[in-house]
């Protein structure tokens, strides 16, 4: 894929003010559409986000009837959605509904899983990701991934960040790029005097920010994050959320989270997935609703979304 395909549109929108979750009950009229849906401030947080975040933004991913199956059994079916440039798109939904599976199909990670098959079309900047001749290694360089559990290599902090660059033959300015990536992930000040020490000596939150630095060092266009804070304490989680918010100035981010508050805090758009059971008893993940975070949490169209975001999901 040519370099010109890398998204370059400028940020045209100002973020709405962030509000903190409140334990107090909503005052009548606070959230005019659906005050009854306020639970621990979720609706308030979501309502403060832009209603039309995609306006004027380039489409980075265009998914057309995507189905992923394992050994012939569909894990997720019929997904149609677009992911826009320099926004945070969240995937939410119950365990097993195919969030990780779909995320992995967005950078050809399912190629590495035996029995996995992706059908339908996933276009990335207009190019079919699965077309013959597309180099999966190059795809994964442009579309980086951060996993649920921090997975630093048993190497030094420096070598962890430099790893992908060396792998991809990006030899120029190695030191500068490592520093830049560590600054972007907010880790530089904490590790600049111990770059040669093992990454395994870092805290869990630091390790996850190191993994984010490792992903950023190879200068991706997109960062896919699969529940990046689920193994972290609240303070480390907050740092990851702040980081996601900062990174969208330069990157397109897709984040899976089981934490709806987190989706409401960080995502511009949110996709709600669920599990559908057909009349032959087969279970498969489906995309129920995809909208601006503001609309999805405060005024969803589908009753299944409403049940989930209000905590009435069985
Ligand atoms: N490597 C795999 N091999 C076989 N089945 C898998 C594999 N990974 C996930 N699945 C199945 O696919 C479905 C969706 O899983 P997953 O994408 O992990 O869901 P989520 O991330 O929403 O919890 C589940 O039924 C799960 O058991
Ligand atoms: Mg998952």
C-alpha cells in the first residue's frame, strides 16, 4: 500500500469537555433524552462526547459483511462498519461475542491462528487487507496491536522498544525513535536512566505502556488495543485511558473494553456486540449497534443495546 494512503486529515473538531463520573443522582433535565439511564454517571460522561465525531474524517477501515469462523464454526458474522481516522472506536459486549476475533481480523492476526478463516471484505484505506499479494507483515507494521496482558520480551527496556524497528529493518535513528516512542507512551521520565535494565522489572502498568511504546516505535497508522487495562490497577488504568486520549491526535485507535465507563470516557464511537443464537441453536457474535458513543449510551436504537448499557443484560 502506498504511503500516500496513510491517513493525514487534520483534527477539525474540538473535544467536548470531559466530565467525571458522579455518585449523585441526576437532576431532572440533566440528560434530557434519558435521565433514567444514568447509572454512576455513565450517561453523563457519554452525553458529553461529540454526536457526529466522524464528520469530515477519512474512513480507515471499511468492513463489509465480515465473518470470522474457527474450524468452520462462525465466531462473529455479518459485521458492517467503518472506522474513521484519528478517532477512538470502542468494541463492547459480553464475553465470547467475538470482539477479540474481529479485532484480530483487522491486522491479519487471525492468519496466525490455526482453523481461523475470515470472510467478507475488510478494506484499509480502500485496499482489501486479505487480497492476494498483500504482505501480512507490512499490514501488522501499519496496524499495531496491544494485548490484554502486558507481554514485554525478557530483554532490556531499550531492546523491547527497538525490537520491531530492528525486525522491520528500521535502523536509522534508533536511539531517537526509542526515546520518542517512550515519550509518546508517557514512560520516558520513568525509565530514561534504566534503559538497559530488564523490562520485566517494570510494574504492570509500566509494562503495558512499554508495549504501547513498542507498537508506536514502528510508526503505525492504527493501534488496536484488546482490553489494554483489564489487568491493571485503577491508577495504571487511568494512565492508559489518558494515553489513548492523547494518542488519537496522531493515530486511529480501536479499543476492546469490557468496562463501559471506560468506553464512555475514551471512545468517540462505540460498537456493541452480542451473541445471537439461531433457530438451529448455533451461537455467533453479531454487531448489534454502532454509533457515536454519545448516542449509543444515551439514546440507543436497539433494545438489546439499551438493556446492556443500563445493566439489565441477562
Ligand atoms: N483460537 C480460537 N480457536 C477456536 N475458537 C476460538 C478461538 N478464539 C476464540 N474462539 C471462540 O470464538 C468466540 C469469540 O471469542 P472472542 O473473540 O475471544 O470473544 P470476546 O473477545 O468477545 O470475549 C468464542 O466462542 C470463542 O470460544
Ligand atoms: Mg476478548
